[in-house]
C-alpha cells in the first residue's frame, strides 16, 4: 500500500471552503495522484489545532468531501470514486484560530479498509511498545522481504531486509513524531501502519 505524507503543493487561497465556515487566510494545500479509486486521507492534529481537511478535484473545485471533528481530534476522510492517475487537492486549515505554531500531519493511503489488493491487515502485525523512544519490536511479519519507514514529509528514514517473523527497529535518532512503516514481502504482500516516537 503506497502512502503520500505531507507532499506539499503550497497554493494561494482561491475560494472559501464549501464545507464549513472559519478563518481561511492561512490555508495549506497538498496534492496527490490517485493510485486507487478509494483512498483514505488521515489528518493528525496537535492538541490545539481544530483541523479541517477538504478534498477537491482541482484548485478551484468542486469539493469532493470535507471533515473537521474538533480541536485536537484526528480526522479521516474516506474518498471514493477517484480516477486513478488524476491529481487531487487537499485543503487544510484551522477552523477556529489559524496560527503558524499549530502542527498537523497528513497522509493519503490507498484504501479505506487498510487492506490493499495484495496487502495483509495491519492487525496481523504487533508493534511494541508504540509509542516508544524510537525502538520498536515488530512481530507477525509474513515471510521475508523489506521494511521501510517514512517520516511525515515522505522521506525514507529507515530500510532493512527482513528474514524472520519479527524484527527490532531502532530509529531513536529521529525526532519525536509520527512515522509510517511499510513491510513488503518477497511475494509482494504489503502491510502499512503508524509508529510514534515520543
């Protein structure tokens, strides 16, 4: 399952959000190319950020969906009916009080269920402890393959070949935050999930 995390396409505000009201002077925009007809867009908010995410077919609309659950609450927008290969835009802003000090992470996943055509459910993988200081024990790996870990900028920060059903990963030199792992087995099964460094 492929994911795109905070690949930015900084654009200027073109029109007000059709979903909710709010101060939209400091919008941040992202773009991604659909790799599946169904994609999950996850917005992870800091405690004082009332994040709103809106999916659009272009920079000028139409709106394909919008969600904002409340201050400090994470949101998941399940986008369906996407055209593979088309570029889509995500508008993110704070509903209540835009401030350059508020933070969030955003990631686009291939499927709403977390299971791609050739993926195993994340539930088959056991990670402990999570969150941690950067050392994770990952168990339940199906066969041999490779594990890759990405930061919220989409940069690969770790990669290792896997030849056992469990592995210990040390990314303690990375800053605190959210990371995404991808395990690719030799028979092309893909499993993804989230790691948190405190």
